[in-house]
């Protein structure tokens, strides 16, 4: 047995450093030092879907029953007039419940008031009282995210000390420190929505710890507690399903249980998983099949089966690269940022060799009951949950998605470091200096990246440098540039932002030529630039693709107004005709049509101001 190969090899370090409370204090302090500057941040990325536009969250405790009985993105889809668009749906209620509890203390919104919150929305500037309140409250949510991260680190430390590196608490500390300081975790901590990742790993760690303790002590209370933590892990994120393999493996490797007993010990967890699966199926609504052709939802929509598989294999190695060298970091790796590839690409074959080697290593190491069997299995099983092999996750890759696998990675690093120290009798000073150097370097990277996550503006304007080909990054940057001109008083800067936004919208529409939002947002940019012909061309594209788009008629009216400010009555007349085709009874278009007719009858070239609202 080789799980104990590094026990008793840490006598070159002071004994007090092995105390649990000292180590827990170290990882807690590190968590807050590394992520304290996120507390000043606002909302970004998927915060809008899960918190900002979630009516159930705004209702506080009263919203919890609906959170438990709906898809996590239900409110967002409902506001769009559609249904679940992601394969398998998203049922992760536990983190959303924490947002609702927070909202209760910060001031819940009554049921009759949530519509106005969602309708007014939350823009670039806090214009309404509730917006100002919401943005100030995000600081509290960010603080609590760091608290949850610290709690997850402490639970992880407990697991590593008691199970994985039992008898070598300093190796457990090194692994936990490496986990806490890894810059790839910035998205998970800095983006409040990603609390689901943190809570998932917290309860997975507690489940593993409690199962092993139950195996040692045979306490019924321990079994009940472990099953409860497993249920909470599943309600945090579906990745906990990997425990059905990891649990018996842990008992076999760390507790010397034979395969049959390890499998039997896992049966109660299978029952909990089955109950969770049945409830999940009951809760989630039907999936909208139209999303299969939308590259925002399905980044492989334009790929052949061979291209999809080859790209997934190559992307798996990109994850490992991020763990080894977390630079550059990006919030998005969606369509076009990671180009489709095929099996002629050497990188794909390298990835295949690396991961098959890891699988072979697991087989060999399991037979030897080696700690690295657990580490590699934890890494690969969680990677399988995110690399699109088992099911499409709606994204090519993401830094938050490697959060769980990174635990396996740091266990390997810590084990390797401990073995190197043992064999080469490296001095305490050298080890300490190296760890401090890594911590400082990681700290600078993490601190800088945390600032990027302040809000969508800072995030995407930074990430377009790292992901210049990403469909979503280009779209978001173009939209941000266009929107912020509403608050820019300098006309030259307004025009510069709009002229920078247009080519980005062009790029996005070039990737998906039926992208309604791209045409509509570009039409807004043309409106602000005073280009009615180009504006109408984009509105006509929207009309062709989605003739009932809610803002189409008002935008045509704005185009008619723009034509009239340019003294172009013929252009205005063409747009008015289009508007009346869309809605013959629209009072604004009828008034404008009458005004244009009266002007034409007397030969004037301008329309009275009263004819336009």
C-alpha cells in the first residue's frame, strides 16, 4: 500500500504548523487576502440570469418554494417567452436559495413589485432607487462568496488531513494552499453566480470525509450526515453524481475495504441520487429544440460529428494547460474562440495520449491502492462532466468548469512535492521560499483578475484581448460600447465608441447571420450615428427573421423620426408604410402617415413637430 508513503516525512517543519486550527487559519486568511478586492465588485456575466433577473430571489424567503420547483434559469426564460434551452436543464437550487435568504435580510420585494424590478432592469447606471440598492447589496454577496470559499477550503483541508494525506498534515496544508491560491479560481469566487461551484465542492468534501469516518466508527449519525451532505452537494450542482464512483474508490484506496464492501457501502448514496434524479426530472420543463442551432447555446452547432469530437478532445488538454499555466484568463471561450479542429491536428492526438495515459495510470495505481489513483480519478471524472463527452453543456469550455478537477491536480502537485522533499532532503528554508514565491506570483495574478470582474464593462473590455474571436465577447463588448454612449457627454468619445462597436457587431452577425439581437443592437448604433438607411436595413433583417420582435415597431418609428430630422420625407414615408404593415392600427404611425400625406399635398418638405410624439 502506498497511500502512506509521505507520512512522517515533515520533521523539518515546526510542529505547530501541523495543528489543524493553525492550518485552518492560514487557508482562511489566504482566501480573504486573495479575494478581498472582489468585495468592491458589482454584478457581472451570469449574475444577471441567476440573481438580477430572478423574481424568486427578489422575493426573499417567499421565493424559496419556487426556487425548489423550477429550473435555475426559469425566470430568465419566462421573461423571454421561451422554455429551457440547455440540454438536461439546470437545477442548482441551493446557491439560489442563499441569494434569496440574503435578499430577505437586505429587503425582499413583494410579489406585486417584482414585475417592475424586472421591467426596469438594471442598466449601466443606477437610475432607479432599487438599482442603487441592488448594486450596493452586491458587495455583501461578494463578501459572502469569499466566506463560502474559505469554508470550502477548510472542509477540503479536513478531508486531506483525515483521509487523503492521513498522517502527513503538512502535505495536506500544501495541497489546500495551492488550491486556494490558484488563479484559475478567480471566476468562481469573483462571479457571485458561481457560488454553486463552491458549495458543490464544499459538500462533496464533507461527504467524502463523513463516509470515511462512518466506515471507521460505524456511527449511524455519521451515515445520516454523509447522506445529507451528498444531497446538498447534488442540489448545489449535478457534478456530485461522480461520488457514486469516487466514494467506493476512496474506501478501497484509503480504508482497505474490498471492492464488494465498498460497493455495498455506496448503495444508500445510489438511493439518494435516484431520488434526486426523479425530482429533477419532475421539476425541469421541456427543452426548446430550437436552441440546437443557436451557437450561443450550442457552440458545436456548425461542426460535423468528427470535428465536435476532435475539438472536445483538444479542449480537454486546454483545461490541463490552464491549471499548469493560468494565463491568459477569460470569462468566455465560446463559439469561434476555440476553433473547430479535426483528427489531422497533432494537438488532438497529444490530448488523447495524455488522457489515455491518465486512465491507464488510474488502473495501475488503484491496484496498488495509491493516493494518486484517487487524485487522477477525481480529476478525470469531473473533467468528464464538463468536456461535452457525456452531454452537451452549452459551452466549449470555461474556467469555472475546471474548479472541481483542480482538486485532483493540486493533490498530485502536493504529493510530488512531498516525495521530492523526502528523497532529496530539501531544507525547510528552500521549501518555504518556493511556496512563498508561488503564493506571491499567484496573488498578483489573482488580484489583477479580480479587478477585471468588477462589472460587465471592465470584464469584457479586458477579455476581448484574450478572446478576440469569441462570439459572446465580441457581442458583449459591442453592446457595452453602444450602451455607454447614453451616459457619455463628450460627442467625440460617443462617436468613437459607436464606430468601434459597429465592426464588432459586423463580426458577430458574420458568425450567425440570423442573429436577431445582433441586427437590433447594430440598428441602435446606426440610430445613434444618425444613419437611417443602414438602421432600416438592419431592422428589415430583424423583421425577416423575427417579425414579432417586441421592439421592432418602436425602432421603425425612431427610424422615421431620424429620416425627418434629415429632411428626407421619402425615406420616412417608406418606413411608415412598413410600420403600418406590421400594425395597421398603430396610432403613432397613423398620425405620422397623415402628416406626411398633408405635407405632400401642399408641397412642403418638413413635417410639423406635433406630428411626431
